C-alpha cells in the first residue's frame, strides 16, 4: 500500500507534525464545503488550520495536491474487517463507503476533484494514484481472504489478476457512488445485501 500522503513534499529539518497535517486536511475539506473548488485558496485553508501559508507550501506543491490528499485521507479510513464470509465482508465495506460518502466533506471533495480533473490530465492521474489505486487494496485483501476460506477459486491465470481487481473495484465503487451521489438514494443494509448477492453471482461464475 502506498503512503497516506504520497505527494506531500519532504524536506530536511524538523520532523513533520502529524497533528498539523491533520489540521490542514480537515481545514481543506471544510473550505471545500463552504467555498467550493473555485473559491478555495491556500490562504483560506491556512487561516482555518491556524498555520502560516508557508507551512502548506512546505508540504504541498499547490491547491490540486492539497485537495486530493484531503479527499484521499477520508477514503483511507475504509477497512475490511473479517466478518466471517465474503458476503458479509462485501456488505461491510459497502456500508462503510456509503457512510463516508454521506459526509458533506467527502461528497463535496470527491465531486470537486472529479469535476476539475476532466480539464486537467495531471490532476486526473493524481486522483487515480491517491484515491482509486490506493483503495484497490480492499479488493486484493477481500479476494485473498475469500480464496483462503475456499469461497472463491484461486486465480487461474495470474497475469489476468490485475484486470480482475480493476473490474471488481469499478463495479463496487461505481455502484455505491451512483447510488449515493448520483441517484441520492440510501445505500442501506437492504441495498447492500441485494447488491452483494448480485456481485457474488458474477464472482462465482467467473472462471
């Protein structure tokens, strides 16, 4: 798994303060909710976080990097505890994901970076590396656990494994985002159970 803040600058001198980093990321998300992408400035974030603007520039090259890391930190909260079965594991992570997207700072932040990335190739790559690729760890962990339990067969061709992981991630993430953000419908336990049942039919029928 990649570091939680892979694009932040590293410099010599005193060690970075995790508390300062957290305060800055929280302030960034608050500013996104209050101001939106276009009006957000590093000066506003610094004032909200109670730090000098130079403190931000020592850590992040600019607004794009800071906002993506602020959003990525929310999705890094996702975990895949062993709930005893593949179905229960999937339902658990789906409900966690939906709960994160229900938070205004997550929804505003994710939609802001996705909208802006349609006009900025470098930002799109950063979103992919810091948010999308980082959360594929959940698919890898879940598949390995299910295979160890005997719920899923071993990968018949290791060369196809990355494509399989990508597909599973796209299906799960796409469904939850569409349900909660686009359709604005609840991704509750009943929905998570029905979605999981449908997903498992595909997983178990895939050679």
